[in-house]
């Protein structure tokens, strides 16, 4: 989001300068609330997104979108839609993300907002990856892998490496090396990419001790960044390895920690995945929790979210406060 967060303000500032140049009044008037209010909402939404408060971010972006529409500010509308799409993708609400991307695409094309086109393409590729449409994602990425903007190129390489690993392509290590080389050449602000690279390296390693060391490093970086989605993803990946080695207690602990985060974020898709992994552990260990886990798996698989707010309390191992 950061590369285009100030686009709307820039355009509004230029517009304000034009109005001043055409007027003959002795004093400059303060910028209208019609301009500053949606920009403030957009900034607040970005701040909430950065701390993984996705419900609040969505609320702010939706309010910004309505206000930008009320003044027909095309750049603001496109920006709001892109931010909404990215936020919904963060919690795997991919259907709504697709709708916002479609609307952003229409506005960007109609208003010739070329400065947003590469960000749109990146989000389209991310959505395609979320939906396992890898050929479509590759087509989108082909236009940005050689972008002049290094941050765009870095994000594109992240997505391209993800596809290579998801498909277990023979060239996955070459893509990882390209991603790692570009990340290493950047001057700060790429810690989240460093954490992701460590997770790729752990997945590629056959050495159990090295894998644990890499995941420990990755988790530490993500914890320092307070990046909840990355923390949950790392815990889940680590738990998968533990489960494969029949370290069931360690795997359960990490899955439960990841489930707490995913549930807090409102991420139904990843919560369901984790519950399925927990169920295999409870079946393998003949735990009485297998019945409870199966109940929640069946509910979420049927898109029944009744009682969603109490899901994790059924698995929480921490003391519960008295009512």
C-alpha cells in the first residue's frame, strides 16, 4: 500500500494550487474538508492495516471510498478500492477482494491512473495465488517482474517464488535466489521480505535442525514487526514439520498459537485449515478433542459461522477470567 498512499493527496494539492492561481483573493483558503477528510480516513485505514487491525482498516477504507465518491475523486476512489482489496485478501475474504479489484481496474483505466497500474497488477497476482489460479498469476506477474520500481519488483519476486514453491517447480531455488539477491540489495524496510525468504529456505531444506533454525529466525523477525499474519503463517509451517516428524505436542502447541491469531483476525479459511491439522493430531493421539475439532470443521466447511466468536474458547489453554 505504501507506494501509492499519498497519490490522492498529491493530486488534491495540485488541484488546490490551480484554484489559488485562478483566484484573486488576498488570502489562501484552507483546504476543504471534502478533500482532507477522506485522505485522513485513508491514512487511518493504512495505519490500522499496518498493525493488522483489519476490521478497523476496512471500516476506514469504506468510509474513505464513500467520501471520495461523493466528490468524484477518481484517484481517491481507486486508492480506496485497492486498499480494501488488499485488506480483504489478508483475511482470505477473496470474493470481496475480487469485486474491489474489478472496480479499481475500471477506474484506473477510465481515469488513466497509470501510476497505480503496477500495484493493481500485483494485487491481481496475489488474488490469483490465493485462489490457486497460478497460470493467471504468472500472466499478471510477467508485466511487473522487470519494473523500474524496486519495491514493486521485490513484491513481484515474492509472488513468483511463492508460485514456484506451491507448484514445486524445478526452478524454485533459482527464483528464491533472485528474490533473496534483490532483497539483500535494498536499503532497509524489507524485514518482512527477509522473514519470508527464511521460510522459503526452511521449506527447501531437508535438514531438520537447519529448518528449525531458519523458522526460529523468521518467527523472531515477524514477532519484532508484530506482523500477525506472518507470525501465524510461520507457526503453521513449523507445526506442519513437527507433525510430519510425529512431534505431536510441539505441533499442537504451534497450531493452537496460530489458530488464536487467525481467529482474532477473522480469517475463516486459515482457521479451518489449522483445525483440520489439529484433528489429524487428535486422531493420531486418540485425544477426546477430536470430536470437538470435527464439530468446528463441519461447521466452517458448511459456511456456518454461528458461534464463530467463541470458537477459540473451546481450545484455549489459558485461564479464563470469571464472568
